[in-house]
C-alpha cells in the first residue's frame, strides 16, 4: 500500500516536470522545426515558415457526414439506400446463419469446374444464410444438357417438368430455375465462363431464395406475389451473396441489372405483376432490376424479418396486399406511391 502510493507521487512529479517545459502549441505560436506536425482531435498544427519565423498553423479537420437512411423516405440517395439495405441484410444473416446439412449436388463433369464451383459455393452460402428458415433437402443439378438432368432425375425417381427444356424455352446461353426442393443450372456454352454476366454470379443465391419462398409460402404464394417482389427479392439476396463471396461488388451487378431497358421503364412498379418474356422485348415488363430496387427500399426501411414476413403473411392471409400491410405496417398502395416518387433517386426512370 505504501509502495504504491509513493510510486504514484513520483510519476505525478515527472508529468509535472515535462509539461512545465513543453512549449504551448497554438495558432501563431513559435515552433522550432519546419514541417513538424501535432495532431489534436479537431485538426492539426503544422510548423510553417512565415517570413523569417517558424509558426504553428492550425488546420481544422473536415468531418465527412455520411447521410443516414430514413425509412420510407423518398429523399434517400441511391448509395444511402444500397448501403442501408446491405447492412440490414448482413446483420440479419450474421445473427441467423448456421450450418445447412441437406445439400446434394449433381454435377455433369463436362461443365467447366470453375463455373460449377461458383454455383456450388454460392448455393451453400445461401443455404447457410437461411438455415433458420429452411434446412430440408435441396438438390442442385448442373449440366450443359437438359437430357443429362432428366436422366439424373429419373435415377432419383423425380419427375421433371414437361417439355424438352427443364427451365422452359429461352435463347439465353445459360438457364436457371428452381422448384420447391431443387434447382437446375443448364450451362449450355462450352466456354461458359467467358459469356457469363455479373448477374450469372447471383443466380445460385437467387434460385435458392425461390426455394426459401416456397418453404415460407407454399406454391400458392407464387400466384399471389407480384413478379417484381418474387424476382426482385431473389435478385436482392442473390446479389448480396455474390457481393459477400467477393465475385462482384453489389453495386456493379445491380447496375448491370437496372440499366436493362426491359426493367428500367417509365411504368409504375405496380404494373410489374407478371414475368412473361414471351411477349417480346418491347412489351416484356422484366421484374428483376426494378424489383431489386423495390426490395432494397423495403429491407432498408423495415429490415429483413419484416421483408421475409411479407411472404409468410401473404400465404397466411391469401393476399399479397394484406400480407404486405401486416409485415411492414404500410399500405401496399402507399408503398407503390412512395417507390414511384423516389425511384428516380435510385436509378430507375420516373413514371411518365
Ligand atoms: Zn427467379
């Protein structure tokens, strides 16, 4: 006890001695070495030559103020919206993720292994992220040919969709689609990695989110959800996963998606009800890009739990309008009004 006390007194004395000899640093006071810098919380002093004398010159630190996202406000700017939505997404997945144990991958050895690894890694990431909602069997089929997938399905006693193609008819080089417990990745190009768009990297997470939608809402929910929500939410999740895994920054994939003229139209969000590309590019209301931005607006405003509850309550109440209201506390009509008023700030052209 005595020892400790005497030590404290000694160090106090040392401190006193030091400070009594130190020159006072303030704006305009004399300093001794040109270029010397002294930082303080509000800025820094630099020893500067002024005529024949050396003087401290103070420069105030500029504080960068990051705008804070305001829920449901149409005045938020694009970057503020994106970062708020991503922050909410990653906070939710950090709190809810776990180890998914039900994955089965069927991979045609002719597919570029780098490509199939991207699909496998992203699918696993999505499975882990949503394991608190779904940890049931999920089969992923990756091949260059529909026939290979059909053979595998037959071996597993699974019934494939009607028609030749397992993912419907499209001229796209690669086709992706999901069911309630499986997804198909048809990689047609022989140099598939070369033809991939940034959006191809978000499809494994995207397809798995459709499976999550199935498990939360049942197949009837797909008939109730407008396509901007069904596809936009899947795009949001898939793009966030591609971002987390370091394939592409979220903003780059998003930008590629929302600049497409089929989705970036001067048409109200509420019109993007049905995803039907067979009507031709001029008439197709592609729900992906615009729906992704609308999903960001929802996630950033009310968080991931409410966002997911839209699916759950749509099923329970047998109505998207009522499910949306119950999950978010906002009337769907009011949401449409806000989104269409704010969208010009978020990269989607205004309604004409
Ligand atoms: Zn989809």
